[in-house]
């Protein structure tokens, strides 16, 4: 019996040691992505990345709770709070969420630990553990493979383009220019020129080499299925569609726009000098255009079920089922981590 008891004790001890070792391992190891992984849609990131659908879950900055990070099903059921961090530019892969902390939050939650409030972060989906990828002032961010491209601010170069590994080990400046990091397609960064022109360029983020793509005078390019959508700066900021090289360009919207997004067969945009101004929906097959909500809105984000947009002045957020003309208030509950 003593031998059996000793064996049992030994087995239990080994199990405990193994369990502790595994727990330490899964909390320190970084799970890497396959090449070509992206963290959010280009259009959502232009809308400040306030919604991100990843593996059938929608992660979002709750407009009723100082933009703290929450999650829900695409049909807006089972809403949960994930952390007290106020966030924007949410990206997601199979294991992590990436976001920029938003300093515009409830000061009562900050207390005396008012540090790293605008940093670039990675959160584990499994246990909510957060690591800081860059403790500088960071905002617009996009996941590509095993790197995050983002705007980094410092006193020397002001706003410039940076890249950091998802493990936080390698951080480097890709350009001293404020090249927008949000248009990722087929493993490359596409961007409108910010110094000599507003033409379309691409960058290999490994070599930092840039190439000329199209001479269109454009802003906010979105690339989907080899189609290029963009704000045409030569035509009052109307949204156009063309091939990547600029061939076959066609005007899509009736009015100019301050922001837009693409959801399958539909394009949603906020008009400039519309009659009246508001959020419009364009059917990309028929060209039919419908006014959904009159007013001034921004932060157009899209999930598989809904289109979200916010009142420019109040921040009140509205939603509309994709393809529908119905518009309602998006009014998620305010929850506590202690609940």
C-alpha cells in the first residue's frame, strides 16, 4: 500500500508540475499567423476600427461606455465587456485582439495610473491578458500577417509609419512620412501619396520598397476582389471604382463624401453637399442610391449583419441591417467587469 500511495503522490505531483508548466507556457508563448492574415476590413479601419468581426464574434468600442472594448454575436446578442480599456482601431486574429488605447475616456477609471493611455496593445482572446506593443502615442493600426502597421507619434518625427511584430520584439520605422497604414491587400500596403502627389502607391513592408500603382488623384483607397474604390479628389471627392491600375474608372456616388465603406454589394457613404446631406446606400449592381439617414455622420463600420455609423456631433451610434433601408439606435448596455 505504501508503494501505491507513493506512486499516486508522485503522479499527482508530476501532474501539478506539468499543469503549472503548461499554464506558464500558454501565457508566455506567442501564437503566430499565416501569411496574408489581416485584422479588420480596410473600410472599418477608415471608420476608426470601432467594430471588428473575427471568428464569428464582433468586438466593438461601446459608444455608451466611453468606447470600452466589448464583444457580441453578429446579431447583437450575448453582449459582454472584455476590459476597461477605451479603444479604437480594433484588429483581430485567431488568438489576439490588437487595438490603440483611446485616451478620451472616463477619468474615474484611470486613477493615478494615468500611463500608456494612447499605446498600441495586444489582448489575448483566451484570458484577456494585455501586453503593450508600443507605449508611445499610437493610433491608426492594421494587422498584416505577424506585424502591426500603425501611426507612431514622437517629438522627433511627429507622426510617422511604424511596424511592430505581434510578439512586441521587433519595432521599426517604415517611413518618416505619415503614410496611412490602413489599406492592406495581398500582403502589401497601398496608400495615397502624402508628399509629392496623391497617386496610388504600394509598399513591401519587409523591404520598405515603394512602387507607383496608379496616377489617379485619390484618397482613402479600399481594395476588394481586385476592385479599387477611392475618393476622387478631381471630382469633388465622389467615390469612384476602377481596376488597380486605374482602368475602367466609374463614378459610384452622386455626391462627394467625407467617409465611406463597402459591404458586399453595397457602398455606404456620408455625403458632402448632398441634397440633403446624410448616409446614403448605393447598390453596386444597379447603381440605385437611397438616403438612409439625414444629417452628419462618421465612423461607418460594417459587420456581416449590420452597418454602424455615428452622429458627428453627439457620437450617438445607429445601425442598419446590411441591404436594408431601416435605421435604428444602437444602444448596447453598460456592463461591469465584476458582473
